[in-house]
C-alpha cells in the first residue's frame, strides 16, 4: 500500500480508534498513546494491508490486544512492587530489591533467545501458557522445558553472582 492510499484509507479510522481507546483506558493520554502504537503497527504492515478484507477490524483487534498488554503489564508491575517491596521495608531493603531485579534482568538478557522470550512472556508479562504456545509455536512440552531451563539458569547465575559479591 502506498503512503497516499494509506492516508486515504487508514487515517480516517483514527477517530474511531480514539473513541474505543478512551473506552478501554478511561484516559485521553493513554488512549492517544495506544492509538499511536496502533497506527505505527499498521504503517509497518502497510504492504500486507491489501490482503485484509477489513482494515478497521484489524486495527480494532490490534488496539484491543495492545490495551490488554498494557493492562497486564501494569497489573504485573503493581503486583511485583507489592511482593518485592512490602510495606514497612527500609530504604536499604528497597535498594537491594531493586538491585536484585536489575541483576535478574541482566541474567535474562544472557539466556538463549527462545528461553529469554518465553521467560519474559510468562513471568514478566503475565502471558498464559496457551498464549505463549500460539505466539512462539512451541508445544506444551517444549514450553515447559524451556521455561524450566530458563528458571534453573537464572537461579544458578543469581546465586553464583550474589555469593561472589558477599565473599
């Protein structure tokens, strides 16, 4: 799809996306961000849009998925902050917890790509096993093995690094 065709066919959808995004988020700024992400996604797949019978339905689906991802990420961040840093913890304990989170992020970045992706989707982004299998194309056994290997490697590396810090 050429830029002028994109502007003529896709840009008019923007207002309807904005209305739906406001319904999903309840906030104008968040709605604008979501719509912007959807428009960027549509632009990046502009060569494939001709194959879709209803680009507006595609845009609405992308919007809903992005809103779900944001909601899931916010929920996980809120839950992880409450678990990592419960009320009554000292500033030093919070700093240590933040260091541990950064260390785990570093270790996850060093995992093989599939293990890293599966671990992030399951533990950090909150995807269900069925969703991960659909996205990655893994079988349930492969998913279980990769997740188990990732967790074991993260645990081993974390212990190795933290014990060397103490010594």
